[in-house]
C-alpha cells in the first residue's frame, strides 16, 4: 500500500514539474525516420531468452553522433511491443529505445 501511495505521489509531482519546466511532448513525430529491430537475446547464465524491441533513428551513426539511450521496462501484464509508439516517438527525436520483455510478465 505504501508503495502505491509513493508511486502515485511521484507521478503527481512529475506531472506538476513537467508542466512548469516545459511544454511536454509534441503530438507529431520528430524529423528523423525510425527503424525497429525485433530480436531475441540469450541469457546463457540463466538459460533464458530475452525478447527485445529496439527503436532507433534511421540515420543513426552519421557523423559519429552520440545519442541518448532509453531502456524502457514495460511492467506486469505487458510485452516489448506494448509501448512501441513511445519508442517510435522518442526515436524520431534522436533517441535509441530498448524494450526488453521480462520473463513471466506477459
């Protein structure tokens, strides 16, 4: 119960801070084209597969550009594809976004 209250409070604070600091997300995609990779990685130590979705700018790597990376954890009851539209949006603005699918959460 305490954790739920803490998370709710954090979400409320972040919403207020986000509105005060900037204008928020734009509704349209950014200027960069987006590519996606669906892959399955292998955790040899646990003998487990890790399904992955990676969204990235189509022109990634031009001029040795450094780009920020977001690792997005989808939470219980979802999968690597559940929030793909966020990855597409962020990648269109220059981010690389990785969505690992957690064993047993989907």
